[in-house]
C-alpha cells in the first residue's frame, strides 16, 4: 500500500474513534509534508518496535506537552558552543548497561545523542533539560522532522535541506549518510522547514521569539551547508570533533551499529515517542532551584520513577562553587528514583586520561547507581571533579 494512503487511513480511524473530523486527503502529494493531524494510539506499537514491558500511559496531547514545557522550564543561560550535535565518541560504551534499565523516565541534556539512548531504553517519558534555550529550539526542529519523516533517509534529508534519496529500509547507516550527502543542498527547503517549526511551536502554545527564530535559522543553515560533515565546535578551541556521519555509524562493544539511525526499527522507536509527545524539551539549570525541582514534583505526581539521567559533563561546571554543587545534590535527591536508577556522565580527557578511557577516544562514558552517588555525598563528598568521575 502507498505509505501516504496508509497514513491517511490510520488518521481516519483514529479521528473516528475520538469523534474528531475526518481528515481530507490532499489533492496531490506536497513537496513538504505537514505535521501529523493525529497522534497514533499508544496501544498499537509501530511496525518493528519491541513490545512494551508494561502498558504505557496515554500519549500527551499537544496542549499537555506545551503546558508541561511552560510549567517546568525556567530562564535560559549561555554556553560557549553551538552544540548542534554531540562530541562524545564513547556514548555506546555503556549500551549493555543501559539495556537493563528500560522504561520509567529518562532525563538527559544536549542534542541528538539523547535519541540513541531513547532507542535503547524505550522510556515512558523523556525530558531533555538544558540550560540553553537554543537546545529547546533545536529539539522542536527535531520533533517536526521526526513527525514528518517516515524513514531515516527522509529524516536526514530534511535535517540537511536535501531531497530524500531512494534507499531500501535495510540500508546500513553509512550508506544512508552517503546517499543524503550526495544530494544537492536546497536553501529553499530551509525556509519551508523553518516556517513549519514556527507553526508547530505555535500549535504547542510555545511561540518563538525573535532570538529563537534567529537560532532556528542558524541551525538549519549549519546543517544545510555542512550536511553529514557537520561537527561540534567550541569557542576558543581548536580540537577536532567527529562529524555527524561518524557518530551515527558508531558501534557498541559487540560491533553492532546502535545509534538511533542505525536501522529503521531504532528510528521508529524514537519517532513513535515524538508522535506521542513523550519527548519533552525543557530549559533549565541542573543546579537551579526552578526547573529540576519542578520536574521532580511532576514525576512524583505521575508516579514515574527516573531510570537514567544522562548529565554528560555538566557536573564539571557545577562542582564549584560549593553552594552550586550542594544544590545539584539536593536536586538529584529530590527526584523520584527507581531502585536501580543511574547517573550517566562523561569525562573529557583534558590532559589526564581516565582509567577506563579506551584507545582512540577522548571521552569516557560512565554509569553510576544514584544510590552510590548520594551515599558518597552523605559521607563527606568529593574534593574534586576528578574524584567524582572515579565513581568510588
């Protein structure tokens, strides 16, 4: 069956079941699809997705998603990098450990690396919390692309403002990246995508400011100009970081590609969460007194324990002054943790190699039971950020 026809039939069935107006089929295929008119039923997982370990709560409506973002978020701060993509090459070194912590709530910071963790963990809800409001805008862009793109190739093509290549679903991720990069960048697609993100944000009750729109324009231009060669940059640093194509092709310890675009099944898992409004981007300081405490209250109200909190190396910037570190610990303690909850942090080699650092990597990804972290805090804590990363 034609994919567009199948999607229309699904929307008709869902609209009828909720007493909504039946969507009208388009007269012809549009060059840029509009956002979905209906959210798929939580009871029917997408083809290829693994079965849930337990029934999920109902999907969030647009109104509920927008209200959560407004309720929990706080004023944004600054960070000296664009952070359009991750700069951690070790992110799959912890994949085997994460597989034991599926479900519940996932918390994370930063850009697309979160999607890979979502594909592995399949949480009920995911909150991406970052001090930069720019990160929220970036995730609204990603949301629109997930909602509109049925395949990995279509997703990457839309992200980089290129025509979608024709590829079999079984194509390895390296081939998908290469095929997208061969397509010609079309700036007019950037403008159309920008407008759809602005409209989608408006529908969520999150009107984008002039600064938000400026950042959205800059992000689309960066992805469009560099395509799959885009990489992390930081002010004042001459270090070389891996391009997006390399990160997406990263393999786990068993040699298996495991990024969220490694295969169509992984992509569908994350897309399904986006279609059900289960990925909630927030603006907040991990050591602040606003967003994270409010998020803790919301998770308690929902009776949804935190299974994994990916903090990257944010703690490195929180360790001093002491009052900031103390507030971070209070925020960690306030969250409703699962008994086996994990903190997932990253150490960056800045002249001192971590004992667990692997050859060829500047980053070391580490998991620590939250209970162990809080026990150490109760017993006197740490003298340095280095000590924190030793997990003892």
